[in-house]
């Protein structure tokens, strides 16, 4: 599966994986606002046998297939449930947490 990786210029070391190049229309508005401007980094051919250094490949593929995007945050940060569809409906998401 081709994946397209973008770096957030607002949140250092945060990356957005998309199933379609420049397919930002799938992003929940609170997440798009949180990430701010994005810079294209690379295209990756991803399948279950490919190991990723910081992410669980199966989880990335599942998120891309289900919602069209996957959020990769720096290891020291967490954004509870950010890759879960319910993220867009939580009060915390609307406040940008």
C-alpha cells in the first residue's frame, strides 16, 4: 500500500500518514488545526512485513484502511485516542488536546 508521510510544522516530530497523497479532506477538523501546516516528507510502500522504527505497522495499516490517516507523535508525547475515530467527537479534541 502506498502511504504518504507529512511532517507537522507546528508540532515538532509529529507525522501524519495518509492513504492518498494530499488527501487532507479525511482529517477531522480539530486534528488538522492541531497539526497546522504540513510538509510532504516521503512516500512509503507499506505492507504487513515492513518493520517501522517507531510505529506498529499493523496499526498504521489498520488506521489508513479504516480512516485514511494515521498520526505519529514523538515517543515522549501522547494524544490519547488520536488515531481513533471517536477522537473527533470528544470535548478534548475540540479544545485541541
